[in-house]
C-alpha cells in the first residue's frame, strides 16, 4: 500500500510479504490449427478461473548455490532459509542474493519439474522411508524428512523450563540443539506437541528445554524426534514451474493474413498471465 503526500513524502506499508510474477506474452502469427491450441488452453482453464503451469522464461532452474529449504511449524514458516529448524517439513525456495550484500530473499517454489535433488550439508538425501530419508509431496510441493532417531518420552516435568526424559539418550542432540516432540498427553500438551524446542541442558537421557510450561498439565507419552538442526544446511536442485492464470476473461487476437480458412494467420499480441499464490 503506497501513499504520497503533497510534500512528496512516501509511505509504503507491506500488506503481504509475497512477490508474484506477471507475464505479458505475445504470440507470433500462426496458422489457425496452431492458434486453436492456444485457445484450447484458454477454454480448458475457463478463461482464467483455473490455473496452469508455465516455465518462467528467465528463471526456471534452481542450483544448490541459489536454493534453500525453509522449515515451518503449525503452518507458519519458521527458521532461516537454507538451514534446518528441528522439524520435519520444509518449503522449497529459490534464493536471491544481491551482489555485494548479505541480504537474502526466498521465493517459494510450489510446482516442480520432475523430482528434485535434495542435499543436507552438501550430501545427497535419499528419497525413501528410512531414517534420515525424505519425501517430496505433489504440488503444492513440500519436503518431509524421516527422523534420524526417535525415542519414547518417559517423563515430563512442566516448569519455567521443561524437563523431558526419553527412554534413552538421543544421538546427535546437543545443548543449543532442537528436540521435536509429538504425541504428549494432558490438557496443555499443545504447548509442546508438533514443535521443536531448544535444549538448554542435558543429563543422560533427561533434556531441559527452554520452553516455559509453568502451571500446566502435560503427561508423558508420545515421542521425541531428531530432525535437521539449525547448524545443518538444506539445499536442493532442479527445475520448476510457475502456477499462473489468465488475467483477463477475454483474449486478444489479430487476423494477420486473411484468405482461405486453412491459409489464414492469427496472432495474439498481448496475453497477460499472473502468478497464483499457493503457499
């Protein structure tokens, strides 16, 4: 939302922090049978009521150098693009870096062209169901990791900091790391379930978490899980599409060469497509 007063001072308020592309495509002169293929897409998408996929003419391939996975919890993006956040599920992003700057901007990629290659600390991640593997969902696409290790929760002590005891020590989990919890019981279990928690101290298989649960009721059950940590890089590589819609419910065309039906040439001088937000 942009406003400019009479003194020339501008105010910009970011209403939604998501950039969306728009394309204006000119279709060259073609025979009617080819033009009808364009019209078929227009009709099938109900003149823009439904979306379709295109390749961005200038940006359709991601490499490890300009990519990252961004974690989210409870449907909200959380963490730093390109690094683990202690949870299982991640958005795929194409990262932009300005030359000479440390600023990074992530663009969500929701429609993949083929199967992407995933990397954890630069090492390829196997797509499968074993510990440390990952799966890629159909569009809108996300990446879900299989936990490296899982332990049963045997005790929970609520407080200003929360103590969680596991059946045995969690391999690889250190102070400052993140422990994922799920399946706990009690009236206030939602404070811990489905979230990654910062570990502030470790004593054997007992983990002190920085999460404040004072005055709550949470009972032992469920599991603690080890997922990619904040000190681990998560990248990917592959091609992708942009989901778009026709902007207008009328499509322009010009009859470039009249004459017999089979010999006519038709062109679409300005067909506008706008990106659809999916995530």
